[in-house]
C-alpha cells in the first residue's frame, strides 16, 4: 500500500471557536489516537487531507507532527459539513506492527458483464467495504471482475475469497448485480433474489458539534 506523508500542527484548544478559526485559515482540525500512544490534537492543511479522503484507494498516512513525532496511521473517521461537503474534522488511527485493524477499503469493479452486453444494466451497490486485516497488509483496493456476471445475477460478499482479509459485512450483502432493462423480467440464479435497492453506507459523521 502506498504511504503518503501528512504534516500536522498541534492544536492548543478544543474550543469550537478555535476550530472555526483554523478552518477560516484553510486548516482542518483532527486527532491522532492509538492504543500505544496518547491522543494528540492536530490540524492539517485542507489541501493536504482532501486528496486522502476523496480517493478511490486506501493509503497509509505517514504523520509528521510539528513536535518531531512521527506515526504510521490510517484515516479512521471523517466529518463533513452537511451543506458544502467540506471536511471539518478527521480522526487518524495509529498502526501497531503485527496488529489487526478494521478499515474501509475501496472496491474496484473491472470488466464488462455478460449481462450488460445482453442489454442489462450494471448496478454497483457497495464502493467501499469494511475489512479486518493485518495492519501491514492493508490492500489499496479490492478488485472484482464482473465479466462473467449474467443478466439477473449478482455478486455477494460470500463470493469473495481474499487471503488474510475478513470482510465485515453479512455474506448475503450484494456488491454488484446486472438487472434487466426496465419492463423486462429478470432470470435470477437458482435460490437467488436480485436486490434493486443499494446498500447504504455511512460515509462519516456530519458537522462537528
């Protein structure tokens, strides 16, 4: 997994007014926490944190704090302004060598499904999945080839087999499906029902109180 350096300043106050002033200056308040280290209140440039949030790949963050401390971590939680969708707060979780971690990983769908070539429509229900994995083996993304997916068929979490990766979603959760054109009838696989409503995933909390 690619490692990206993020430079952070120290926050001297948790007050809402202080955080508002930081945001006016193009900074985003956040915290770093870890089982092995004390929590550190920090702030970073919006232009530095945004590419790590709005991306199709997962990254390890090499955090460099102005007090000289350095940590490897991941972005664990992000809060967005409900109106502008700007990042207003973030949490970084420190990685511990040899430890397990729960993290959201992007899903990349590749290929053109057989059902689409027959006139069906592809529906991608999940674009990120939560997985449990060794902290030093976090995948940048999970690739799913949909080439053999027929009309009325779908790929579920239970269909994936990833060495060393446990997906924290029910096995029946639909990742992607091919549905027939509007007005046509589907021909689902035996014992399989095609979902037509997407799985809802919370991308993060809204604006910080």
